[in-house]
C-alpha cells in the first residue's frame, strides 16, 4: 500500500525529528519540505520576513512532486502546511494524504528556536507562524501529538492512528 503522511506544525515543533523517526519506524522515505525552499524564500525567512502565499505555491508544488509515494512506498513529509489551503494543495497532488499535527505553545516554541543554530527560521517568526496557523479540523486529521511528548511516544500515537 502506498501512502504519504504529512507531519505538520509551526517551526520548532520537531517536524523533522518526528518525521525522520516515523519514516525509519515504518520503513519509509523521509522528505523535509524545508530542503525544497528557494534561495529567495530562505533569504526572506532568514531576514525575519514571513512568506506570502505567492512565495509558497511553487514551493508546495515542488514538495508535493517529490513526496509522491511509489508503489508500496510510505513517504513521511515534514512540512509546516500552516493553512488549510496549503494542505488542500498538497492533498490535490497526493491523494489520501494523512495529516499529523504537532501542537505546542508559543513559549516552548520560542525557546526551541532560540536554542537552534542550524536553521534559517529566527525565533521572531513564532508569533507570525502561530497567527497564520489554521489548526487542522477533525475531518482532515489522522491524529495530533503533543510538542512535549517524547518522539517515541509520538511515533506510537501515530502508529495506533494508522492501524484504525
């Protein structure tokens, strides 16, 4: 069975960590959407500027293209996908997309981003990302996991949801 699981949330939630662990556990392929931003998008975010929808559409098209599961393949995609329209765009290209939301509070997210030196997203963007976030509805959600839950527990929660 082919499938794609989207691990989404604002910057600093641990999408890449969870996505990588989940892909390993499921024997799948991991895709980090951040690796597919244009140089212009990275420069804009590094300068503390938020991306517009027009900045995001080509990026999301590229992410969707590289996240297509092949026959009998599981793909785990780590992508912010903050708005429902972004998730809809991914779903248009990746039928059956399963959405996992990592939920967390602003203070923890800010602290995580402040402690991180190897990423282009500055801590100042947390508030903007939280304002932009459209929390997935129960109809589009496979499951939600807590930001403070250990990665192993998050993976188990997702595995249980996938088995239902």
